[in-house]
C-alpha cells in the first residue's frame, strides 16, 4: 500500500509570485475597488462569509464584454429531435474528451439521467462498435451508435404548477451566485446531486423547473457526495457547460473543502498521493487505496492543512483536491489515520466516542470554488457552514473566520 506525505514548503512567496499563481479578479471585483480585508490590486480576502451574496447582483447586472456578445451562441441553435430509430453520429472537435453521459445530455437535453445510464448499461449505445461505460471519454472522429430514444421532446416552459413553484423557490434559496450563464448552489447535506435507485428528489430533477423557452435545462458541471454540503456549480447554457467542463478537465478550477477529523494530522500541512480503485459489493461501493497498475486504479492527489484544533481530540482541516476522484477526500483522510467525523463509509477508528453535543453526520463542506467565467473574469463562490457543522464549531470554540492556510498549497 502506497502512502506518501510530503511537507509543504512554508517559505513565503513574493507578492508577484502570489499574484501570478492566483486567478485574476473578475471585472466587477476590479471596478468595485479593494475588497473588505484585502489590499488594492492584491489577492482576494480569505473566505469572507457574505462575499458572494453581495457580489452576485452586481455581476448578474453587468453586460458581458463586446467580444463575448459577438461570439456565436451555440445555445441559439435548434435542439435536435430525439431519434426514433438507430442513428450513428460523429464526435465533433467541441465534443472531444467529453464523457459519454454528458455527450448524450448535450445532444439530447430531453434525456433523463436514468435513461442515459440504461442505454449505456445495456450496450445499446456503442462507440466504434464497442460497448462503453457512461464515464468513458470520447475522441473526435469516433462513431457513436445511438439507439431509438422514445421519450418526449423537451417541453416548452409554461405556467409552473404549485409543486414546481415550490421547487423553484427551494433552488433560489440555495443560490449563492447566479448570472445568465452560471448558477452556484449551496447544496444542503442529505440532498443528492443525481438520481439513483428509488430516489425521487435530487438536484438534477429539481433543475427541470428551470427549463428555458427552447426546452434546455441547466446542466450539472460536477458532483459532490449526497452527505456533503456546499458549492455546486451549474451551467445554465450549453455554451457555459462547454467552457466550465473544460476548466475542470484542465484543472483550472480550484476547490477548497473544510472537514472535522479526530486527532492531529502530522505534519500539519502536507500532500497525500495514492491510487484509488472502486470496490463494489452487493450493499455498498467504496474507494480503496490501490497500487499503480491495478485494474481501474486512478491517481489521486490531495493537499491538506490544519486550520485549528480543539485540544488534541478534534481538528479542523482544510482540503484542496488536485484530482477529482469519487470519495477522494474521504478515502485520503482515512488513509492517513484521520477519517472525517460522521463518515459512515470510511470512519474506521475502533471504540472512538463522538464528543457530546456533536451530531453523527458527515462533517465535510465544499467551502469554496474559484473558476474562470465562460465570458471572462472569475467566479469565486463561498458556502457557509451547514447547521450541523456550525453547531460543532460553536461547541468546540472554532472560529470560522480564521485564516485558511490551504491558500499556500500549490496549484498543480
């Protein structure tokens, strides 16, 4: 079993180096001048709790730059009809390296997640004559055999039912950033991002109420676990979806998570580098630490930093995943002996007692996401602690406004 942890270089960087390693501020941020707690022209402030809510209206009202206005809008094209017989299509340059499931979502917005999984699982969809997995990536020029899709075409938005209005209101209450192209939700713990067996309510299903006049609904750009709360990025247009998924593939997106773990990780700042492979059973699916070359093993890298401790019993850590593997942070923290508090899959410390007053729920928050905006500038969204984690922070005397040392972790 591989286990490599390296101490991060604590040597401070020069102002020029810091500026070059960070995303540029958005146009609206520059116009507004220095942010609270920041310096003019310097890097963004550290996790200002209400920052995104204040900036969102300004960003939503600003017109995109002239160059963006003149750019052809792919979403204005007529949506293709759902095929009623077998057809074969070629993967275009814009679709290169796109996942199979997202390729179908983009080509046929009327398809449900469950229907996409079904046609792929049954082998009805073929790529160059071969069966594929929904997570496999396509290459330009490949031939994709698409089976008949006997579903209703996307419905044009009309009068919303009372249930749909309640769903739309719930989404608005989750929203921490929105403009014409992008939506960032503060997903609550316990609400799934996508559907599964027996699951009727999830974010992807809720987004149905936001279909536009052309029948397009907002698209998921990435996923977070059901019990993880925090920032979830949504593309409202096909144009935005293409750019944002490209930013994730090129690792231009920066994600920061907060977690509560038992004990005190040593060193206090470090890098976890392993291979992870999926291990499935009848009842569960977990990610195990694997060796290079193992079947299905993928390399995963996480930076961590201790923010504050509550005695020697519990520690608040900040995490920066470089890669985006399933359950990566949860598996990595368990790997170094500090599993996340309340994790039903990976918490493996025998006879460990949860301190009184803390809820036995997953203490993991997708705290912040920073990603280039499709039309220029930067999206920088921050989610507050969910109620169960805020309760723990209060009981343990942890200060959520503390400086987050993960800021100094490399951006590799």
